């Protein structure tokens, strides 16, 4: 399997998310060498806290296969999954997760905690990379650009 190729597809989706004002995270799901699911962050675009790249890709893959079980699949995502997405990965039975770069604030593959090591009914294999630097750069560039805008202000905690 060409891991760099599939992570490259996820990076393209991440760039599309950035073009629409969303944090640049992209995801593809692959089975038997074919992309069966695609997703990108759409939280800002849709005003939906659950519109994460992984969940979009899982929904797409389930619709295409006609099953909620994604056995035999590899999920490629540019940023380490958050708790919500890790739960979706566990519940959809994805076999393998490959993430581009760590998320020190919300990552659930090791950065904050590893939900995949807990006693759930499914435990996917997890790998960091490939294209870690490229995935990190897309995020850094997005936030540097955002901070440079005069209308940008950090979100206030409620």
C-alpha cells in the first residue's frame, strides 16, 4: 500500500478545508487499494461541531459499502484523531489508523491519551506518518495566516 499517496490525498482535502475557513484536516479511508471514504473538516462551513474529517470519511465509506462495519480498512488523517473521532473509528471497526501529525491539545492516539489502548471492543493499529512534516506545515500555515488577519481574535471561553 502506498501510504504517502493516500496521506497526500488527505492533505489535498485538508487544503480544501482551509480554503473554506476550516482547520485544515483531511481524511481518506482505503480498502483493497481503493478510496472508499473522503472527508474534511467542515465545522465552520456547516456550523456543526461534529463535522470532523474522520467522521465525514466514515459516513462516506459506510454509505458506499452499505455497512457500518469498516473491517479491512485503513484510515489516513492529517491530524491525530480527537476523542469523538477516535470513538467513531472504534465503533466503525476501522482496522488501521495512520495520522500525519500529533495534536497536543486533543489527540487520542497518544498525545493526550490513547483511547485505542482502553478496553473497548475494538482496537485499531495506529501509526504516525507518513508526511508528518507536510501535515504539520499545513496546520501551522493556516494558523499563522489566521493570526495575521485584523479581524481575528482568540475564542473566549464561556
